């Protein structure tokens, strides 16, 4: 791999998020590894007992190595998107909306789920009619990318064969794949398959009657207590990325699938159709969200996506799923015997292997060696104590300002954390805390539409300095561009 910009000395690598003394060894492991591997940026979140105990960003989020990586950053998940798709399938099965042994393709009236017509009307392999949902989950659908290439990423080739503009999109890609032969009898062997998970995403939409993202938000993320905006669809080009995403680092260039005859592009930005990859490698998310999803769902293996509460196959188990696209290296891991999970996201991948997978043994050694686990992290602005900033926290902040005292707030909202809204440390939640609360919401990635609900409170008796600060903040809010 070609050398990147010089990595700053370890002492200069910025860290974001809360320092946890009991897990200082994780800080050191990440800093040393990133220095050795010359990685620009990363995020890592750890849970224990179902709560987040560690949530940090490392290094830099921009190509110039000048903007620190925030712990709240969203990154491309690559194949860590697959446990999310599997979770959607398992939830549909749990709710009785499909059977895992249902046939995937409706061929010759066999009752399959998807009505996909093969390109040119000719089925590429009669065995396509036999493929089941379970076989796709377990990578046993009959496709082998090692011998036939990965048609999930052959956008230019497929578009050319079909006489279409590149990229052809998911519908045309599906049609083309059904016109091609399988490499083995479904169910008799296993070969890692992006194609299979692409079709599983289509199954989610067909059986739920919702868009893929909508169903994941309402039936996978919501069940795990994760806000919908923490996992989202990725975008192909940097200009369309979420403001929370970093720059993805790669020394390689390739043809742009959206303009194959035009200039080459940096691999992470146009050498594949990120939007089409949604169900098998196209999502973005935060390390915190993925670590918490691993609390709720099985991350890998034959029962990938199953609710952990329903999983009984192995009493003591450890599952992890990795992801890798040029510019991205990711991991989602759970270990039942110590009741911990974690997620690591890097904005670069190695030429061979996996950065995140290389850290599994070291991370296990650190976590297994903990005598007393650190307490759950608290987040400024989190009135409910669920470790997220959401619409309920905005409502509680409004009430705290309106009620004017901790005693009145406590009577109205027993159990809520009044001081979560006290950003200036004076023991009172009032107009002076609006700036801090709004900043916390923005840092957490709360959508602008929700942040706009934070009130402009009536002036309070603040003294001269306080009044001037409130006037400044009011003018700042007024002069901001629309969000």
C-alpha cells in the first residue's frame, strides 16, 4: 500500500470522548496500533451489562489530519451492514411474516418471495428456484465470488451487458444475476456472498411492505433502543456524505462507475455504487450504535440476527462480524461469558487482512483482565439516563427551564436527571444552558429538525454578564443559516 501522509507522534494523536481510567489500556492499544499501521482515524465503543462504558474517537477525520475524529462519528460499516439485514429478516420471521425456509425467488409458480425476471427471459440456473431465506443468511445460496467474481460489485460489466447506463441499480443487477449460473447446489456448501445479502434486503422490503431503512429503523434499531439516525444509508460521493462522516483514506484509484469513461476516482468515492450496496455493505453508523446492537442481536454465525434473548444454541459464545471496503475496516463483537460487546470502526483498511480483527485477541486480554468494571457513561443533556440524546430529552430540558428549580422538576419528573441540563455548573437549568444543550445535541448527531425544537427561553434575572451572554446567544441563533 502506498504511504499516506505522515502520522503525528502518538503523544499528538487527539482523543475524543470520556476518559475511562479502568480502560486506559484500550486507549494505549488503539494509539499504538494506529501509529504502527499509519491509520488516520478510528472510533471504538464498549458496553458491559447492556450499557456503554467506553466511547472514544482517535486520530483525525479529514485527509489533512487537522480535524479530530469525534467519538460520535458515523462511518461506513461495510459488511457489518449484514448483521443489521439479518436482524431485519429474523424479526420478520419472529413476527410470522416469513419463514426462514421460504423460497426466495418466485420461479415456475413455486411461491417464492421475490418476483425477479431474469435478463433476456432466460433463467441462468434451474437451481435458483431452490434457494431459501435461511441459505442466504448462511451464505449457502450457490454463488462463489472466488470462482465467478462478485456480481454485486460488477456495475460497469452488468450495465454494458444489458445496454444500460452505469451503474445499473439493484433491480437490473438482480435481473442479470438470475440470468447467470450458480457455482454450487444451494445448501450444500458455504461461500461468502454479497449477492445473497443484496437479495435479503429485497426480501425485507417485499415482506414488510416498507422501505429497507424504514423497517430497520422501526423494528431493529428501535428494539435495541437506538435512535433511527444513528444508522443510515451511506452515499457514494463525499459531497453527499453525512456531516458526521470522516474522509475515507485509500491510495488507490479506479474508474468511476457513474462515469466509466471519465477520470479515475479515489476508490472509496465512486468505484462502486454505495447506494445499491445498502443491505450488504452500504450502511453508515456510529461505533456506539453497533456496540449496542450487539447487546440485542447475534452478530454472526448460523443464527445471525437472532435476538440474543432468544438465542440458546451455545451458553458461552463469542461472535464477531467484520467489514471491509476500500477506505473502511469495521468490527462488531459480542462475548456472552463476560456480557460485553464492542465495535471498532477505522476510516482506512489494510492491503491484506483486517485492522479490527487483528485487535480481537488484545482486546479480549484487556477486557478479560478487568477486575471491577467501570460505571455506565453519563452524557450531558441525557435527562432519561438511556445514554442517548433524543426528543424526550428536549422536552425535559424545556420543562426544566420552565419549572425553574430542581425540586419542581423532580416533582414533575421523578427519576429524571435534572442536572443533565445544567451546562454552566450553577445548579440551575435556565436560559444560560441553551447554548450548551444545543451544542450537546449537535455533537451527538441529533437531526437539525429536532434541535430546532429547543426553545428560546424568556430572559431571566442573570446579572449583567449573564444577560449579555444570553443576548449574544440569541443573536447567534438568529444569524445562523437555515439548517
